[in-house]
């Protein structure tokens, strides 16, 4: 009998991270649950392209993306026909919902039909809840939104966590579902970008979702202080609880200082983390820290807030920002927290290297965390394509979402 090894072709994708400060593009090869980063390049954005976290000049943005991709392709003699792109707008509607499901035949092994039935029930409840919340708070109907991401956070059978559930038996199922909606108008803009730069968008991913998965900590607050906005993501017991974006960034502080001092941006940046500009810093911190606390409370709700925090982004490198977070009074804001004193942490890059081919290790140090998160989450998606939970969820989402529009 002759045996032949099935040839698995690698997938070549462009990973595009659109930030309000820079556009970053990575060319990647995905094969056997590992990614090889072939090349990485970036381009500085015009400061007027994004205002308050919103793209105000789509034509210039597309031109910058096209220039960045072409630069990468010309230097590497490759063509990136398909791309993964982050969601570059501030409106994201997020919900995690935990569902209890009791099986009528607990001693019978779970098969694909029953797995789809369980996931369908969980998704029906989750989608209905999130759609209702979006309408109540933003007056946006379901027909005006698009589901851009859906994940099973966890699947427990009689209290035990399982990644492979086909063939398992038990009575009590607890399933945690995570869904992300975006306004349909903004979702269409992302795909319009793909049409203009003549690339097929394989997937749209929220950077905040990808970023928090880089951290090994089971419970953590991740704050990314960018140029025009601040994103906040919170994970509790290894389940992503929520994501939000606040349209306040470090550029607001720089603009205020420039208006009062008439100094150039580069001069301000050189002195930003010194004792200069105390009045402007305090005014900025009063507004920024209040917004951060408000949205942490909104995400956490009745849960116990983690006291481990990761701070990064263009503004996160400043000591005065970190010192402000250290002295936030969570309890007076109505937030229950493990310990009032915060533990600051960073991503353990070395632990992520097992998913990246050795020849790419030197390149990783040049790549920002937003891009690295997008790359590794894309690798995770491709690695799980044959997984029974992922396949069932994809089938359920296609059925529920498109039949209920």
C-alpha cells in the first residue's frame, strides 16, 4: 500500500495595522500553526487624517496604505493578494455572555449536531442581548450593525474546562460567548479601503481583542494610550470581559501645550516627561483619568476588577501617566478591586516566540504590539480552522446572523 503525505500549502497574507499615528504593514507566511514574518514596514500618518479617533480623510488614508503595501511588495518581490486589517474606528460594541445549558441525556457523548444546538442557544441569547443594548444606548438597530468577531471564550462540562468537546459526556454545560459588533457604515468603509487598494480583506480584527491575548495573566486591565484615542480591555479569569475606546489621546495634550507655548511638536515631545507643562498635564490628566475610570467601571460591572495593569502606546511611555494610574482610587469610584495597589506588567515577548519561526525572531523587536497582536491572532484563527467548536460556531453564526437580518 502506498502512502503519500498531503501537501499543505502556506498562506501568504498582509497584516495591516491602521493607527492614527502610523500605518504598519507586515508580510507573513502561515504554515503548520506557525508564522514567518517576511517583512515589516510602516509609514507616518498625516496628523489631520484622524481627528478624535475618526478618519476624516479616507482618500489620503487609502493612498498611504497603498503606498506602504507597494513599498513592501517592491522590496520583497511578493504580491499580497489577501490582507487582514484592524478596525480603525472607535465604535465597537462588545459583549461577553455566559450561558448555562442542561443536557437531557448526560451520559450520551456530545456529537456535532448537539454541539451546534448548544452553541446556537448560547449565541441566540448573546446576540439578542447585545443588539438590545446597542439600540438602547446608541439607537442603532440590528440591521445597521455588522458582526465582525465571534468567539467561544470557554466551554465547561460539569465544571471542567474543555477545548475538545466532541465525544465528551456530562450534564451541566457552561459556555461563555464573546461577540463584537460594528456599525454597518464603518464596516463598509473598511471593505471600501480593500477595494481601493485592490486587496481582498480576509478578516477584520479589533486590535484591542488581539492585544489582550498577548498577555499570559488570567486577569488584567490593558490600556493603550494612543495618539487620538485610548483603548481599554479587561480580562478576568482568562475570559475577555469587554473592550472600549475613548476619544482622548496624547495628541490632545500635545495640542494644548503647543497652543499655550507656541513650541514645535518635537520640542514638546523631548520635554514631555519632565517637570515642564504642569498645568497642561494636570488638565489633560483630570479628563483622561476620569474617562478611564468611568469605562473600567462600565466594563467590570459587578465583577471584581483586576489589580494587574498593562500600559503602553505612544503616550503610555510617559512616567507621569503611570504615576497617575498608580494613585487612582477605584473604591471611591464604585469599583470593587482585588487590591487598591496596582501591579504593572508588560508582554513577555519570549513566551510568544514559540508561534513565530526562528528566522523571524530578530524582526519581532521592530514590530509594535498592535501589529504583533494582529499577526498572532491571525495565526490562531488559521490554526483553529478544523477545530470542532470553531467550525460549529462559524456555521451557527452564518445561520443566525443572516437569517435574522
